[in-house]
């Protein structure tokens, strides 16, 4: 006969380990996928803007002048989007990336960055569309598949779709890891296990 206290302690330990693994996974994807914390609040975004380096501020001002004088330069719009992205100016990043993509088809990386910015501005469905566009442009693009799974799982409550996206990523790269080195295979296996409980 099993000891109820020992069983409860083992269950608590298993839950803690699963939560720690998921937290580690999300922390890793924050670096590899989002460039910063995936759940930035408006207050944190304002803090990021106020902590913008003088160099970033000058670069933004220069690029804003460039796109005003030469609005057809899609490369400048992309660079401006990247700087807005890095400084937590998500709405401005969306506009810059959208303008760049209106002028030029772009590439999977730009579509993925736009998708991340859509997520940051609470437009999860638009994020999925952007990730799908990235995948259609580059079927081996790993980051877009990882991001798509995250949005499906945590924003749209679609664990089956998330698992499918991550499984597709693992078909491309069976050894895929997060930014902190955690195995995506192990994470997906744990998610499946948790869903089947």
C-alpha cells in the first residue's frame, strides 16, 4: 500500500519539475524568439523606451528622417521596424514592418518579426497569419514554427495546433532547442503527457 504523504510529495515534485521546465522553455524562447520577455506589459514597454540608449535614439531619428525623405526605401523601413522592436515600441514596429512589406515581399525573418509584434499588440490571429506567410516563404524556417506554436498554445488555447507546429519544426530539425538549450522534443513530450492526464 502506498504512503499518501509520499505520493502527494511525488506529485507535487512532478508538477514543480514540469512548471520549471516550461518556465525554462519560455525563458529560452524569450531570447531565441522574441528578443526580450514574451509577456511585456505596457508599463515594462514604457520602461524599455525610457531606457533606450542614446545610440538607438539617434539611429531611430535618422531612420525616421530617411523614410520621410525616401518613403519607398523598404530596407530603411525594415531597419526602423527592428529598432522599434528592440526598444519596445511595438505599434510603431508593426507599422514599419507593414510598410516595408507593402513595398517589397520581404523574407521569412521580417514576416516572423511582424508576427511577434502582432502578438505583442494583442493581435494573435494576425500573428498566426504572419508566421504562416514566413513558413510559406521558407518551409524550413524554424523560428516561425516555434513562434506559431507559442501563440497557438498560450494565446489561442489551441494545444493540438501548437503541438502540430512544434512537431513540424522537429521534422526539420529533430535536435531543435530553445535559446537556453532546452530540447523542444522534451518540451513537446511533456506537453503531450500533461494533456493526456
